């Protein structure tokens, strides 16, 4: 999964590429406070990513 920074009137900038699942993602959701992304994959795993350190 790739995370992009999108600002008005600014070029698109890639912030990070999250790797770790063995199969394609089936879902990705931000936590309510926006500090984490929860992903699930077709490999039957779920991961929680801390995006405050990106």
C-alpha cells in the first residue's frame, strides 16, 4: 500500500510504501484519530500501521 500526501496546489508526493502482507489487500481503514491504518489481506492477516512516524 502506498500513502500519498495531497495538498492543494502542490505536486503529489509519496510519503511511504507499507509492505508486509503476502497477498493483495482486501481493505484499508484509518483509525478515528487518523494515527493508524488497519489493513486486511487475502492472506488472512490484519496489520495495524502507525502513520505518525511517516
